C-alpha cells in the first residue's frame, strides 16, 4: 500500500497522454468521461487537480485526412488548431456532468522561461484553482517553433508541477509503468513498482518506444519524473486506459511505477533555473573555480572564467562547464557576454575600473546557481 507516500498530497498534476484519450478515429469520449468522473472523485476527496492534456493533434488530424502522425510541423500545427477546441469541448462536456468547469491554459516554453510571464501563468492557474475551476494545460502547438517548444507534454507536465507547486505528478500513459525490459518483446519483463532514485541504470530502462498517438515514449516520461522528483514531487506513471486506475492509485493500491521525491529537493526558483530557463551561453571555468562551486558552495567570480561562448544578457541563464566542456551547473549571470568578455580572468576589484560600473563581485551568485543540471 502506498497510502503513506501520498498522505501529504494536496495538489496534483495529472498528465493525460494522447494514447489514453484517443484512438485512430480521434478522441475517445468514453475514456474522457471516465477520467472526468475520477477527477470529480478526487476533488470530492479534497484534492486540487490540474490537468495537462495532449490530444489536440489526435483530435484534429482526421479533418486533414491524416492517418498516423502528421509528417510536417505545419500539418501538426494545423491539426492542433482544429483539435484543441474539440479537446476542450470534450473535457468541458464531461466535467459539466459533475458540476465542474474547466479553464484552458495554453503555454509555450518561452512563457515559462521568462520569470515575469512564469509568475503570471502561475497567478492565472492559482486563480482558477481558487475558484474551483479545473485548469487544463496543453502546449500552444499552433504557434510554437523549435526554440520555444516544450517538445512533449511529459516535459510540460513536469514544468507545470513546479509551476503550481504540486506534491504529485501522475502521468497517465498507455503502458502500465516502467519495465526492466520491453514487455512487448520479452514476456519475462518485470514492472518496476518503486524508484527511489533515478540513476543512469534506471534511465537506461526507458528505451522502450511509445505508441503512434503521442510524442513521448518512456524516455520523456523518465525525464519528466526526474525533473518533478528533483523539485520534490512524487511521480507516478500508471496505465490511464484502465478505467479508474487514477482512483485506485489514490486509494493506495500499488499500481504502475512510483518515483519518490528527491530527499533534498531543489527550491522552485532553482528548479526553474535548472530546467525551464533556457541557457543562452556557456562559461568554461578553471579547475579552481569549478571545485569552489562544486565542493565548497561558493559563487562564481570573474577570475575563474577562462572562456565564454554565446551571446547573452545580464539575467540570462548560462551553462557552467569544466575544462573539458562538460556542463556541471547552470546559473543566472549578473553580467552580459559583452561585459564578461572584458572582465573574464580578472580580479573582482578590477571590474569597476574596466567597465566603469559593477553589478557585484559575483558573475553568478551561489543563490542563482544549480549543480548537476545536465540531462539533455
Ligand atoms: N500537445 C500535443 C497535442 O495536444 C501533444 C504533445 C505530446 O503528446 O506530448 O496533441
């Protein structure tokens, strides 16, 4: 029984994959109805529920005569434009049966990478919750281009978990959870019930591809689980096609795979720096600076920087790399790339003489620094 693990949960993000609520013909309204019944039950039990739902492309592609996945980005975006309103309509109709209302929130990664817009999106979601509305988030597929794409809704759901400060992320998938090998080719494959820490060995088990309907396979789900657990939220991957699995999970039944929250979670702001804010450049540090940051919890000073790459402004995120170019941290820089190119390698007391002003001794203050962030 997992009751104890879920005992602290008040707010939950539920990610619903295309493979769960659609079939080759489009949306599966019966499944959506069953899921909304569960959402209603969870709300009755006092949980705040935020949905992250895929399915826009799946709901719209038939109108374009597409079978399987759309082959080009414009076709995908056109399918999403047709399908998103259909998807929302389906949820609204199903939730209305239980006296519930829904609010649509469409996001791009850019919306969350900018701190002001991030806080604004957060306010919108909090207001919806305060008024008892069920927020339904999706990526704003019709306008995103590569640079501002979350890529898949697994990733988006992990960001949303951080955004709304939920204690649990449930990923509803069309598979039962994480297996130690591919269950379709290996009848001996074992479902992994609990993961305490997402080690590289566990990540390697994610090599199993997903269905045709959604974007993500197990790899993207594990990445999402990693991000959510690092923020301090437990993450469950369960089969969303089995009716009422969501309720069984909350009843304490051991189903799917549950990833425990990290023991020393990152604060929401640090998590945002690590995973949402998009790094604009790269700093190569000397060994002394790297050790000072990694082992002694120090801030980064200009003297420890050997080289910089990219063009960035004060306030942007940058990757911090060792001599071999391996990223070991990310941080928010106090100096732009133009300023930094003039002060790198110099002593802090020289900053003002060189630039004519200074924003502080640190290029990256330790409060704006996050270690071990590389996962892509
Ligand atoms: N946003 C896409 C949709 O609504 C789905 C992306 C995904 O499956 O991860 O169809």
